[in-house]
C-alpha cells in the first residue's frame, strides 16, 4: 500500500471574473496549495469561460481543461475522467479548506480503516458573516443530504463505476450518495475533521419546485424498486420526509444501530406524525419556503433554544406574525432573502438619503410635517456623505427617519397607551422615537433615556428647538445593577403611577433593562416594545422572561428591515 497515495481535487469553473468570484477562487486554490499533504493534483474543469478565467488559471499555474459543459455534475464527471489520483474530492470555486491538515486527515482515515468514502461536518455561510455548521449525519441519508459533498473523499474507481447522474441539475450529489449507500458494497466513515468552508449560494433555494421534483425522482428511482410507494406516499416522503412505518423498518436494517436512525427520523423530519412531541416552530420552519440544506443546520445550531422559542413566542403569535417570524429567523441567522422584492424599502432609503444630503451641514434640520399638521424641525447626528451609501450603511445612517417617521416602527394598532399615560423611551438615540411618541400622544409625559454623548446632545436639541416640553431627556445607562438607571427605582422615587408604555431599544441590554423594571411592569402593566434581534438568543430569552412574569398577555411582531441583517424585529406585549 502506497504511504501517500495521490489525491485529485476537482474544481468546476465558469466565468469566475464575470461572476465576481476571482477573490474566492484564489482563496480556494491557495487553500489546496497550503495543505500539509504533499501528494495532490488540482484539476480545473472550466465551462469554456470567456472572461479571463483561463488566463487566471494559467497565472496561478493550474492544470485545467476548458470546453463547454452541461452543468456542474457534467463537469465533475469530466474531472473524474482526467483524474490520476487514488482518491477524489470536489472543491467548488468559491469554497476553501480552512484547515491545512484536512486532506491528510481524510487520507489517513480512509487508509487506516480500509474505507471507500469518508465525510465530515463543515462550516458554511450565506453572507460572509455568519459561520454555521453543516452537520454530518449518516442516519439521515434516507431523507436528506447527510453531509456536504465538499467534505467527501472517495476512491476514484467508485466514481468511475458510479458517475453522477447528469439528468439531475440540483441534487445529483444526493442521488449519488444514496445510491452508493444502498448497494451495501462500500464502507462510509466519518473523519470527525471539520476542514471545509463552503459558501451557500442557494441553487436549491432559487428553484425549490425543481428541487422537490428531483427529490421525488430520487426516491422513485432508488426506493420504489424494493418498496412500492403510492404517489401520495412518494411525495410525502420526498418533500416532507414522512416515511411509511413499514419502509422505516426496511431502511433501519441498513444500520448496525437502527435506534439512531429512528431518533434522527423523529427529531428532524417526521414531526407531523408525533403531535404530542411536536415543535410547531421547527415543523413550520422545516416546511417553509427555504430548503432543508439551510434549515437543518439552523435547527442544529439553535437546538437548545427551540423549545423556548416555540413555547414562549411562536405559538403565541397569530398566523400572519408566524410567517413573519420564520422569514425573520431565516434572514437573521442564515442571511437568506426569501422575498427579493425590496424595491419599496430601497426607494424609502434612497429618498431619505437625498433628503439628508440636501442639508448644507450636519447642524441643519430636516423639516417634518405629520398627518395631524404638527411640524417638527428634526436634527440628526448623521453626517453628510460624499458618495452614495450601500444598503448596510444606509440602514445605520437613516433608520431613524425611515423606521420611525415613515414606517412607524414603534406604533402598532391595539398596542397603544392612553394619551395622558407616562412613556419611557429607553434608547432614545437622536430623539426620533421621542418625537414620534410626542406626535402620537401629545398629552403624555415622555422620559427619553440615552447614554451616548453625541446622541444625547442631539436629543436635547430636538426637544429644546421644538419646545417639546412634555419630553424629559435623561442621560444614563439603563440596567438593573448599581450605577445604572433602574426604572423601578426611578418610578418609585418620582411616585409615577400611570405608566402606559415602555420602549426598550438599547442595543443588546434589553434583558437588563427589563430586569430593572419588573416591579413596575407587574404593578402598572404598561405596553412593552422590545427588539429581539440584537443578541443571538434574544428571540428565546426575552419571550421567556415576559412569560415568567406570570401576567396574562398577548404579543404581536413587527419586522421592518427585510433587506439586510434581519434587523429591527420587535415584540409588542400587552398585559391583560
């Protein structure tokens, strides 16, 4: 047995430069060159690129073949025919190896265990910011891709005997893995080495209908030959993962430990058959308009929080808000756009940018006129920029105007105080929310609390310049420990007995602010407005906190910023 058998890495390319992948492609190439394993050939299979991709491959000293192909799986099969290695592994043009010992670990595992194919968990991202884990779970192979194909190293002879089915555009890799497993001829092993980072571009998500059609085909071609499924059963299996009990028994026999197969089946897919143990949020998330290759890693990442999210938030929402929360959750934590039409939000931010740019200096005001004919001169700390901003920059610069004045972020029908109730505006920033509350509730006393110097000064200027005498600015950090502004202490010291609304938007300190207001909330039952997007566990911790106050309540959800981040998703709580 050769100590260091040749490994062939295959990468498919097409117009790398035109598709803005040059930087990530170079990163992929460099990650192969950086591997500590010394016997690697890297082959590029190019789809007749015309944008300079070939010249880039030449510059990088890569071995390449360039001719038209019919898709990525056609390219992979071509790569196999050109491969000289004992083993093959596929690396997409925008993925990379984050561990320099990855290839060495794969070869060692395969050689030591005399295995045919190895796999592992990996990292993936949808936005260059979040790093999520794509788990490896062979027990889920009968109803989902059990691991990312970029982590698979396999004997070249196997790929020559079992090539990818090129009639599939999206899930030929899944069909190939399942086909190998069903033969019972090959040994699969987990390397337990996370070494791949892949950028999820969502081909399955872009054409979910086609993905589902191909999923039905896979089950029909590979499963029905030994177990006859009705068309209804076939679709339920392929699309929702609902497997008939008798078929489950047959499939379990493919494992030495069938218990793990049943456990995986019940946890991840067959939720609808177990209503007593069902998590409605997980089930709806699984069957949402996203696909399982994104959702399953999310579920794994949030497993400790899912019960609380379901119990204290999701099941309490109305049907419209449930759909909103699922979209928010996927956007916030997977950074996927499930609704690509942001034209109206884009227009609002662009118009606001033009309005802010009309100022001669940062000291100039923006004139506002509200529906009740109230006029306000609004001052902002947002500077005047010398070039148009991108979307994330726009959000940070103009959220105060778009969210507060145009979209009414902190206003929701049915969740409003009486006009003469006291309002706590916690996290007042430049004063946009104070002005909004002043317009909506002109007879209410408003305590606007802000800790940042520049914002506080602007808040005070907005109050004084507009003679908003019912607004009281307070410079303080809000919390529940010594040295912080505690709402309970302030309310007690000032004998305030008619609090109608408390708005918290304090950049991740919402739970501390709430903890400092428990007595006030229990005694006076104000409307609460609380963001649940600042910290990763806000959507589980904050709703649970509200529930554990022990007061009957109802909640609504409002989410404005659908373009980026999954920002500005807010809970409205009304106690009964």
